[in-house]
C-alpha cells in the first residue's frame, strides 16, 4: 500500500512538473535604439553603445542611423557582441543574439530563429523626420514648413511626412501577421503616439492639443500593441520621453516626446516589463552614462515560448 502511494505521488509530481514546464514561458527582450549617426557623433566611443545594449539585456535590437564617417556602426556592434546582423538599407539594421535566417521581400523585417526552432519576424523602421508636428504646433522652426494650430493639420502633415512609408511597411507586416507569425516592430517613428497626445494630457498642459497621430493608429489598427504602454499605461505619470536627452524639458526651443517604440503582435499580458534606456535616473529606468546618442532607447521584455 505504501509503495503504491509513493508511486502515485511520484507520478503526480512528474505530471505537475511537466505541466509547469509546458506553461513556463521564457523571456525575449526587444530593443529600439537610434544611434545618431553611428553612435559616436556626441563624442562617445562605440563601446558606450555596446554598454547600452548590454545594460538593457537585449536579445534583438532594431537600430536606426547606423552610418558613421567610416561605414556602418551596426556591423561593428554585432561583431563586438558576437551577434547576428542584417543591414536593411536606409541606415537601418537589425542585430540579434539569435540567428537571422531570412527577411521580408522589401527588407522591412527579418526572420529570427529562437531556441528550439520558433521563428519570429522582427520589423525595424526609421520614418521620415520632417515636417515634425510637435515643432509645428509649438511654433519651433524646423525646415521650410508652416506652423499649425489644429489636430486636423497635425494629422495632415504627419501623413504627408510618413504616410507612404507606413503603408509600405504595413503591406509586409500584414503578410507576416496573416501567416500567423509572432511579429515585433521597433523604430524611431519621428512622430508621437495617439496614446500619449490625449485630451487628458492636453488638459494637464503637457501638450498643446489632443492629436490622434496616424502612424501609431495605423499600426495598432493592424493588430500590433505598444509594449511600453502595455505596462506603463499613464502618459501623465510616465511620459517615457525618448526625444531628447540633449536638451532640458523646459527648453523653449525644443519639445520632448516619446517617438521611439517597440510594438508586438503578442497580447499585452505577455509584457513582463518595459524600460526607457538613457542618461539618468530622472529620465530613464536603465541608466548608461555618458549616454552616446540624441535619442533614448526602449526595451520591452516579453514572455514567449521558445518552442514551436
């Protein structure tokens, strides 16, 4: 009888452990980082960018402005980290701890093979920087574009600046989603989020008016979710500004905003944590000083099963 009970207990433990193992998700940390002309423009060596990626504990990084005076900094970053590298063109690249085994037809995204064989699609973008609607609304001169006053004007100029790029990227992203792939999207959008420029934030005086910015609206409309806002939901308490660490938030000649993003096709419930990576505890959750670029980075940690 005792032997039977012991055997039953052992079998029950095996079943429970197997169930726990099957439900135990692993983590994947996805990061976006604009290097600002290769990561050395502010006088820091490229090793500071390596430190930023390591401090973020990133697994996949979407990089923008990868060019430097001698070539492409993303190649050197991948070499130092002993990672995989893919140049998308247009001064953007993806580097990954895990093998990059393919890419989408127009190179908006790459195929990353995680342990045990699952392949995820990692998209990375650098949308056009001008005209920049926060500056247009704040009457800050930036290129030969008019100042504006209304939400309708802001949406119009955002579409003029980036609409075509967004639609071309989404044409590929939607194919990945239709194929049932887990997708990530990193990038410097050069445009704030409709989740940040709300009536509530405007009433607090943080922004001049509410604007339903079209880029993030289109991306969320395609089924992607903003990883930062999945866990840091209040744009008043946690604005998450990524632009810019080079000026003070009170500088009348500038305007700080969250324009660098990590999106995914996974449910919000899979986001374990999200962090701004930057120069100080006042403005970032992960600190690397001196900070090497004019954008702060963003890293999002997801619960994701590594088996197919």
